[in-house]
C-alpha cells in the first residue's frame, strides 16, 4: 500500500464519519494549543521579558531551541513556554534507562501493564524536569536583567504556571493520540513550528519591499525547500527489507507457520533525536557564555570565531553522525530480534538462526545507519549551507525566515505518520480511497 495520498483522496476521507470526528478533535485541540501560546504566565512582568529578548540575552543558545518546540511561546513567556521539551527529555532518558537497566527492561516486557508503568514513570520524570527547566529559565531571565537568582523564589506562581502548562500539553497530547489521528505530542511540536512560518514570511516580505534582492533570495529559498522536502519524504520512507521465513509446525492435525514476511530496517531509524542531541550539546557553551557578558572576553572571542568558521559546521555534522549510531544501537536491539526470530521458528533465508542472524542484522543495521547518519548530518547543517548559497546567488542575507532542516524533518515526519494512521482508519472502515 502506498503511503502517499493525493489531495482528492484526503478530501474524500472527510466523508468518513469516524475519521471526520477524529480530525475535528485534532483541529480543536491544536487550536487550543495555539491559543495557549498567547496566555501569559502568571506573576511575570511583560516588560522584563521583552527587555530580556530585545537585549539579545535570550536570542541564542538553548532559548531558540525551546522556542522552536514551544511554537514561539517562550518569547511571549506564556504558560506553555516550556512546551513539551521536558516530556521529550524524559522520554529519551527513559528509553536509555530501558536499554541499560535490565530490571526496567523486564518491566517494559511485561506487556500492557509494564508499558503503562513505564509511561507513568516518564510523566513523573517530565514533571520533575519541568520544575528544573522552568526554574533555570526564570533564573536566566532574572540574571539577564541584573537581578539576583534568588528573586525567583518570590515568584512561585510563574513557575507553577510553566509546570502546569507542560502537564496540560502532556494530557492534550494523550487525548489527541487516543481520540484523534496521529501522535499527539508530535503534532503539537509540528503545529508549533508551522504556526511560526506565516509571521516570518510576512516579516521577510516587508523587508523585501526595501531590498528587491530579497525577493530573489526568497524564491531561491522556496526552491531549496521543495527539494529538501522531497528528499526527506524519500529517505523517511526508505527501508531495507530483510525477508523472513517461518518454519511450518504440525500440532495435531493443524499446521502452523510457513508464512513469509520481511523485517524493515529504516534508514532514519533514529528519527530526529540525534539532531536534538547534537544541537543541545553545541548550545551549552553559548548559553553559559550568555550569562557572562562582561567576563572572559578571550573565551567569548574564541567561541564567536569558532561559530563563524567551517569547523563549527563540521563539528555539528560529526556529532549528529555519531549520535545516530549511538541512539540506533540503544533503541534497535538486533540481539533481541534474532532471539525472537529463533523462538518463533523464524529465520532469514540463507542465514542460520542464532548468532549468525544477529551478526547479519548487526552488519545490515550499521550499513543502513551510516547512510542515515550522513543524511541527518546534512539536514542539521542545511540552514547554514542554504542561507550562504542564497546570500551568494541573490546578494541578500535572509535573516527572518531561516530554513531549518530539523524543522522540516519534524513536520514532514509527523505529516507522513498522520497520513499512514489515516490510511489505517480508512481500511478499518472498509474505505479504499487511498488505494486508488
């Protein structure tokens, strides 16, 4: 079944009552999220927040990263300023714990009850991280205005507002996943990214009226965006399909097994997580230095020179490439897959069960991950490359509309996943519109 859907069949899906109900719920829920990004956190002085970002203290480092995932709520310092970042961090940490801690892995393998328990622990960890990140954000805010860090202690209402906003988004994401279509948390992140695009385009168009070369730059940028989206869609759907055969077993008069299937190993098995890891690591020095504007001038000059050089781009590429291998190895356990195939009388044609199967899967995974790591590395450094090319060809630097490869990867990935789930609902309702 093809994963692509043309606009006509997508419109036809609106005629399926159950799917229409789910899509309406998603639209209402995402509208509530966008509205929530404009509700200010209680107890915060809007002038203090405005000065913090206007002075450039919050314009770089980790703040831009949080603002991206919160749909611009950080710069408004709304109750949703933290977005779902604490939950994302908690989920990644829990995945790593499951991989390295045998007792937690055993709990996860207990079936539905085990998954519910892991999910509950993830939410508790997300709340704890929300308190830590919210407190750190407010300390940064006060420190950027010259106020002592302990000033945060007198503003508990704002901190609880930020934590409450994150808890609300976790609940809203679960509701979207259960009553709507697609992954709720992923849809919240994607709509936050998309919601910022009209404002940035409008700002760039306003600048283009004063600088005609910017129009050419925007056209070139649009062409690049189309090419990048097409590449992301192609790679996102690409996978190495390993054939698997199950042996026949006769129990009494019945014969079980004997069917053929395949094991897909996706090129982008790690998704966008390696890029998030790499950007987070590289943003730590910028964030720390932003709190020391008048100190260590040599370190400031060194880091500014490093960021403007090609070494920074190369470092980001290498970090993404390395983290792709690390995260794929943690989340895709070839030993478990080989053991499960052996237990269920499954085998790969031409490969003996057991250790040879594990070695074969491990070798294929490394080869596929290599190409995935290269692609993710290119996606991560794409904004710098594209904007440099646009600046060279159009003689204009596009400053307000920054083509982020990470943003495109998230949005395209979420869109593909949502369409695939829509297809599943269509099939369950015996509708064949997507298959025509």
